[in-house]
C-alpha cells in the first residue's frame, strides 16, 4: 500500500473507536493534554528502534530505567536498599512480584511444597494469571461490607504454606484502599511477604495526599510492605508499556531475575518476563516523569480529584443511584436498587461514553482522570437522562463494548438446552426484560461460578482474536 492509501485506510478503521479525546472514555486511556503529550511522543519516537534487552548496548536506556525506578522508590518512601525494574505494564509487574515471592519462599521457606498467596476478591485478575502461570495457589478472601480487604478473614486464611499477602491501593473495582497498615503488621508477625498493588493508584495517591486528601499509608513507610507495583502508563500519563515493580531490598529482587548459562548463543540473563524490551516506552516514561514534574502531577491530581468529587456528588443527587462503598481516590462504581444499572449503561453507550460494567454488585465503573474535568456536566446530564429513560422502561439498542459483545455472543455459543434453561430461570424476573444487555447480564449472573461461563468467555476470546470477528 502506498502512504496515502494506507493512512486513509487507518483513518477509516479508527472511525468507530472510542472518542477518548473528548473525555468519553472512563477507562483505558490517560491523557495529559496535547502539549505535554507532544514531548513524550517525541521522546518515544527517538527510541523507536532501541532495545533494552541488553542495557550495555544502550546505556542511555539503562539510566532512564534506573531513574524511573529511583523516582518511584522516592515517591513510595523507599529506603536506600529499595530497587526494582521497569516492565511492560501492571500485569507484568504483578507476575514478577508473584514469581519473586515463589523463588524467595523456595530459599527461605524450603519446607513449603505448595505455596499460597492470600488475596482479597477485589484484587486484580493479573494475580490469578500469575498463580495460573507459576503454579501458586491463590487463596481468595471476601471483602468486608466497605468493600475493603477484610483483616480478620485474611488472618484466618493464612496457613503454614502462605508466602505472601496482597492489598490494593486502591482496588480497581471500588476504588478503596485496603487496610495496608494492618496487613503490614500481620505480614511481619507471620513472616510472609506483602505486595501492594498500586498499579492504578501509584501515580495519583501520593499527589492527592500532598494536596490534603486523607490517603491512608500504603507504601514502604510501612515496614511489612515488601513490594509495590505502580503503572507509569496510567496516572503517570506516560506512553503505554510502562510500569514499575519495586522491592524493599535488592536481595528480594534477585529472585525476579532469570539466567540461562548453557545456551549455544551465549550466557543469557533477563530481569523481567519479556526478552526484547521497547526503548521507546522506557525513555517516554522518564520523559513523562521529568517533564510533567511534581507541579504538573499535583495540578493534574487536583483537577482529577475535583472532577471525581463533582461526579460523585452528581451521582448521589440522582434519585435511584448510589455510590458503591466510599472510594478514596479517583475511581468509583455506582449501582442502583431501583433501576437496571446495565440498561442505564446501554443508554450512556449510545451517547458515546465508554466505561466498565461490573458484578458483585452490579455497577458501572468510572476511572476519572484529568481529561474529565471538561466533561463533568455533560456526563451528569446524560446520566440523568439515561436514568429517566430507563425508569420509563424504554427499550434500548445495544452497543459494541467488549462486555456487550461477550453477552451478545452468549446466545450463539450456549448449547441450546443450557440457553433454554437460563431463559426459564431469568424470564420470571421482570427486571431482565428491559434491555438486551441487561437481560444477558441477568443470564451471566445465573451462570456465574459454573464451568459454562468460563467456556463461553474462552470461546468469545477465541472469536475476538480471529480475523473473522465482526463488530456489533
Ligand atoms: C490496571 C491494573 C492492573 C493491571 O495493569 P495492566 O497495565 O493493565 O497490565 C493491576 N492492578 C490494578 C489495580 C490495576 O488498576
């Protein structure tokens, strides 16, 4: 394809993408504004081809990475011994924390044959991915009524096989910070590691605290915290592909590394999961931290916290809606006992808004960032209209988000006896008749915890990742 044809094709393909530049996306994208992002992009392009696999070939990248890790360690009150690595994202950081814990236990708790990590049900699925990949057992503990990790139940879940506890700052689903200080005491008392998942909160909580928001301690200032994950590609506003995994000591980090000495190609050492590591993402993360700087992050955190507060107040003032729990930072979920919240979601999708749908309890999820300071009123007015419409039992059409696509393909994939049974189960509930997605979600609820649902999602992923996948 020549340049013009290629670019035209790309433009046409982008047409249906979420309009995040207008602040319509309450997830997935973090944008620091045109001016700030221009420089960060320039730096990314400067290192478009460089590979951080071998840092001796590109000492500049080694230095960028060391400084990004250093800045994060400072932000989280690390000691002189605190160190870490850059990774491709929160998932890789979490994978590394779990793998490191497993190796640490092999050395320090050799009697353990089947290592366990105790984790609140609100913790990110990346932990379960890590358990799945690394043969570690995840012991899931229900959250308390405030949706925070439950200290007593966590205590009860600890066995002689436990190697690590996990807390989130904050959790993604409900935006609440787990009782990390209590977990820190507990971890020390039991002689186990404690990982704090600050993937989403890492680059906003410290600034929100500086601005006077009451943010509970969650970092290395607590003695029991042994590792922290924090994503520079979220509230650090860097290019995608940048996260930090930090360890209290270099001794602990050693368990993260992988070395193979018998390869015919030479001695091979690699710090993280990936082999080739994109230079652009590393350089751009450094550029974001250095160019935005303390003042810039404070300014954006202020705008974000103000937008969150206004959105929260707006939601609380709409009859029938309620905020789930008491979110501490810039993420919030809201649901309803009166209207079908997924039907409300369908209406908002029609207006171009993009966000997550959640279960336990049914809710819509917003990750607020600096860009949303410009859309608070527009969003609240669309939300008010959506609730009114849904209260009047108006049917709505369905959009194309991942989740909606998933439930739409439910019908096609389910063996027909199962589908029929589900229809019987759900048809008695008048709530389910309002909207297509809403009805489908009702069925998903009925399926949750069964092997069927896992199979459906696997089939959906298979479809989604094939060339034939059709939108809509
Ligand atoms: C985003 C997120 C992750 C995973 O990060 P990715 O960059 O998507 O891999 C982990 N934990 C929390 C709390 C998150 O918000």
